C-alpha cells in the first residue's frame, strides 16, 4: 500500500478531471492485468483472511480463561462476517474510490459499477474485485484485533454494535487518509501495510475500550492465567505465515519489493521473539513460551509499516527494538497505569505500531521503497511519521470513546457480574468447553 | 424372563480379617513406579484421583507477560488401596521408596482402618472382597 501514495500522486490529476463516475465505470482500464500479480494477490488475500480465522481466534482464545474461549473465537468470527458485508456495502468505496482529503465517495456502494476487468488506480495490474477483497481482509483483522483488550467481559451484542461503529467511524476514515489518497498519504506518511491503519488504530482503540469497560473482576487478585497457550502458539504460527501475505501483499504485485517486505517481516518476527525471550530469561530466569510468541507478534506488528521501505537487516534491528519496547509496555507500563488490557492489544499492537512508524522514518531506504529516511539524511520524514501517529492516536482514541458511549446508550457494554464469573461462553452463547 | 437374584450373604464381616486403607498423595509422574512396586508385593487393585493441594512445598509463581499469579494448589495424584492389615506396612514401605525423589513435594501417606469391605458383583465381604 505504500506504493499507493506515489502512484496516487501521478494519477490524482486525470482522475480529478474525469470525476463524473456515476454513469461510467470509474477506473476501467483492462490492458495491464497481470496473471502473476493476480495469482499472488489471491494467495495473499487468503493468507490475510487466515490471520483472523483461525490465526487471531486461536491466538486470543488460547490466552483467555477456559470459560471464555468460545466467546473470544466468536468475536473473530463476527468480525469476519460483519465487516466483509459492510466492506462491500460502503467501506471499500469510501476508502479506495475517490480521492477527497477526508473521505472517498459512495460510487462503488455494493460494488456498483465494478466490472470484471476494471482496476483500481492503486493496483492497476490486478482486477479491482481482488484489490477490494484484499483490502477487506485488513479491515476484518483490524476490527478483530480490538476485541483482545476487552476480552473476558464484553457483552456480545455490544461487541457487534461496537464493531460496526468502530469500522465506520475509525477504520474507514483512517484507511482513506493513509491509503486512499487522503491527507495523510498526500503528506507523505509511510505506512506500507498498516502500522497506523491497523496496529496503532486497534491498539489505541483497545486501550480506550479497556479503560471505558473497566477491569475484569479479580484483576490483580485472582488467577486469570491462560487456558491453553498451545492454542496461542498455533495461532501465532498462522499469524506469522499470514503476515507474509499482509506485508508482502501490500506491494500489490508479485515483485521483488514484495519479497523484500516478506524478508524483513520474517526477520523482525524472529528477532522480536528472541529478544522478548532473552529479556525474560535475564530478569525472570525463564524464557516463557507466551513471551516468545508475544515477541514474534510484536516484531511482526512493528515491521508492518516499515516493510517494503527498509532493507532486510533493518528488520532484525526493528524486531529487537519491538521486542524490548512491547515487553516494557506489557509489563511496566500496564502496571504503572493499572489498565486491564486483557490480551495486551495496546502493549503489542499500539506500541509496536508507533515504534514501527518511527523506525520506518529512520530506516527508509530509497533503493527499496523510493523514500529516504533519517539514516539517508531525510530527517523530515520522522516528523511526517510522527504527525501520522498523533493524528491516529487522537482520531482512533477519541472516536473509539464516542462509539462506546453511543453503544452503551442502547445496551450495557459489560455482561453482569454473575455472567462474567460464570463465563461468556455459557452466558453469551449457551455453550461451553467441557 | 425375570431372573431370580441369588441371595446376598449378610453384610457383616465381624469374623473377617482386619483391613487397612492406605491413601497416598504422590507426584503425578511417579504413578507408574508406585503401581509396579505395589503389584510386586501382591496388591491387586487401586483407585487413583487427580487432585490439587499443597503442604510444605507451598505453591509456585506463574508469570504471563506482566501478570504474576501465585498458584497455591499443585497437581498431585491420590492413590487409594485397601489391603489386609498385615500387608499395610509393606505397602507403605514400597510406596515410600518408589514415590520418593528427595525433593520437597514428594507427598504423604495416610493409613486408616477399614470397618467393612464388600465386592458388589458377588457380595463377598472383607478379606474375600479385597
């Protein structure tokens, strides 16, 4: 998606002139569709969908208590089903069709006017329907990520309403600003695969949600230890592999930039896992499996905005910094401010997203992504990245709060105390693991 | 066709042999050694239960990212065997030697008298029922 901003700049003029799309297919150019790019992007789309189901569903549900496993999986499933429909209904169109600074248009609502061979100018070598599907999987996982911070206590009906509102008012505008030729992309903010749009927005949204919802009963006094970390390890493996599609696919083509992104991604995951494990080994005498998988996901989340702009060895450095920063956030920071971010969405994705955005500003390499960062003498990029972070923190944080308040006018956000103690599986879904 | 049930012997074994119930709490991974040792001295059956508890070993601390939990109750196995009184000391000896690691948390053994025993299938009592 980083390719978007540069391509968008070239395309902005002709599209702006021919802005009478209501009757004609907007981007109908059939000549450039590449079989190779299409094949890779179909695979990448499947990989990113796999990150949510079953990747994130396993990762999250392995870390909650046994009585909440199914309810946690239900949140990932709900995100897939609801967001897919909303994406087709209006999300895709508002994000990727039209290039207003704040929002796209509704010209493609319910895919109106999308043709078999049409393309989106952001990805001219693959069918527009594939571009739409690929971007759909990002919206899905972002909404599903937020659920981790309110795990163990959110009412399912409230979660569904929150997901719809959060998608409409946080994800859609933000994705347009960064990737859809909105003002952040035009400013030159580098976010290859979603450091702002996915990780920071979900992370800060999760933090606000955790604060608004309050801590779980027994937090700090009772044993809330994970049900089955082996599920979380399996989930991490699926996320890790899926991330090749997430970051590699963000090149929107089967090219060497995609491979470069995948290389940096894999190395960052490895370095993150090693770093988190090593820190635990040093200060707690034992490297935990939860620590290693947390470090891997931290590395993956942190390299996300930078992949496609940095060299492979930068991935290792970014992974080490990611493992350290996110470890600090999940241990010290969380206790210092006493918030109950159940599955550390802010600690891993929020802090990782911010760190990755800044490191993209440091390590961006012109020969890879066409943009120079601090190391190549372009200190200004760091400032641009920082402004992207500030906008995302403010927008996602503030609007998440408003959406939660709106939902709570209709239905209580939390389940009752009895239901929480009994478990969400039985109280929300009428089933339970035996 | 209704079958006539055989009359059960009377369930009072005061003329029977005296018996002991040996209850041992052991580390779970020692079960097989204990079972083999007991079989070798002629103990023909046992009941085991997965239990949790603590004694001098206390619990341990588990750390999940930033969260530390003190786990007071550790998993153990509870073995119950019923033996003729003259075999009880021997049984206690072999359980002790086979379940022992020398580390804290090896477990405990309790011996209590049994008033009566009865095999449900045949109605045999006391010594005959073991």
